[in-house]
C-alpha cells in the first residue's frame, strides 16, 4: 500500500480543478513539522551508544573546522582595527562558524544541544523513554568533546595556525572573555538565547524540503547567536580548548565553570523554549475549558485541541511496538480514519513494507 504524507495547509491538491493552496509545498508546518522531529527523536534515541558517540565526534569535527575558519578570518583583523571596530570580528565569526551546523545537518552528526531540542519533543509526545534520552545525552556529549579536542589539538595547535600575531592574541582574548569575569548566573542567562537560536535553526531547517531553503534556514539564526556573543557549550568546547592550548591565562576549572552554566542554560533554550513552544502550538488546551459555563469566546476550540492531543498520543503509543520491530527510520503517514479537512493527527510508523515510500525526514541526517 502506498503511504501518503499527511497534507497540511502547504499541500497542493492533485485535482486540477481544485483551487491552488497559497502556501508552498516546500515548507512543512504544524503537526507535519513536529512529526518529522518526533521521527528523528525515535531514530536518535534507538541508536546504539557507540554510534551516538561516533556521530557526536563527527559533529565535533565540523564544529572545529568551522571554528578554525572563523578564528582565522576574525583573528586576521589587525589589533587596532579590532579595538576600534569590535563588531567586525563578531560579524566575521558568525559568518563562517555558521557552516558547522550545515555540515552536521546535511552530511551527518549529532550535536548535544540539538539533541536537547529533538529528544525533548520526543519525550513530550511520549515517543521516547527518558532512559534512552539520558544515554544519548551522555554519548553525544562525550563524542562532541572528543571531536572538538582532537580537532583543536591536531588541526589548530599542531599546525601552528595561530602562532603569529594578530591571530594569537585574538584566540586568547576570545576565549578569556567567555570564561573569566562572569558570574554563573550571567553565563546561564547568556546560554539560554544561544540554544534558542540554534534550536530555531534546526526547526526551520527541518521545515524545508529543498536544499537551498534548508541552507538559508540554518544560516541566519546561528549568525544571530554568534554575533550577539551568547554561550554555547559545544562551541566553547572548541574555542576555549584551543585558547588554553595556546597558553591563555586561565584554568580548566574556569572552563568547567562555564560549561556547567552553559549546559543548563542551553537546555532551557532548546529543550523548554523551542521544544516546549512547538509542542504547545500543536497541542494547546485552554485553561478556561476547566471552568464550567465559561463563555464560548474564552473557551474557543479547547475541547477540539484536547481531542487532537488525545488521538495523537494514542497514535504514538500504539506505534512504539511497531517501531521496535521495523527499521529504525520512521515515515510520516496519514491516518486511515482522517477526513480530508482534518490535517492535525499525524502518525509515526517505521518502514515495515517494501512498498513504503522514503520518509520526509530521511534526508535530514542530523539534528
């Protein structure tokens, strides 16, 4: 049987007499978008520990390579120009470091901060258990560390890229500005918008079905994050490690102080703000619906939203057993009992039939 992708407002009808939909086919939204991320969460949570570690190390490599390019461009600006135009190095850093996320998403790799957002959506939809989430977090975090450290040592230090001025001074100053002179609370607050923007970038990239649109969607939120100077725990793994290897006047203890605040703040941004908001957008239940006799203009469609949430939860729970028996890569299919005008309930299944079509999210390799 041929599987059909659930049609949201962006679906164009096959009927030539039907009116054209004003929204393009290239963009997923609503429950389709959430379902794609749920599918990625299931695949990520069920990956073995060693594969998750490998994907984390691969992502660390991409972060390191993009970080080297960013430090080279920003650090090549003369010191007097950097002092007079402090915005210029930030712009250069953001312009080139953003490509790390392109490599991770479009080639492959797991980013610890991306897992925060993706797996939280899976947990909110009861698609993945907390035990598997914890295992993935540990594997990917250690993998990110390994990839960043190896790239910093072998490709940034041993190649002596930043021995000469003005590169050397900038490498030290950039990292020292992150790990000294800030309270834990300040670092925590600066980490929240960092992963909010990274999570937004991942969600926008997942919503695009075309490579060009995905590249653009991934680029701009990360550019904003780097220019603003927010704290990102995985990016700091590379930049601070490189700085300490080049003799920056700080300690590893200060580095871990930064990491502890950045991890918590990054989870608030990606796991609660982005994942929580996306889930709330699709499953909102009004508080006014609990009050008997509440006016209709206050209640709105709360009862309908509650029914949608109940149906989707049952769909996900009923397919967990199927996901364990089938292949690891799920596909998004339309429920057989859905009406043509009902575009809200989306099921997640695995490819258990040779006639299944490729998943919407198969080309989206890393979150």
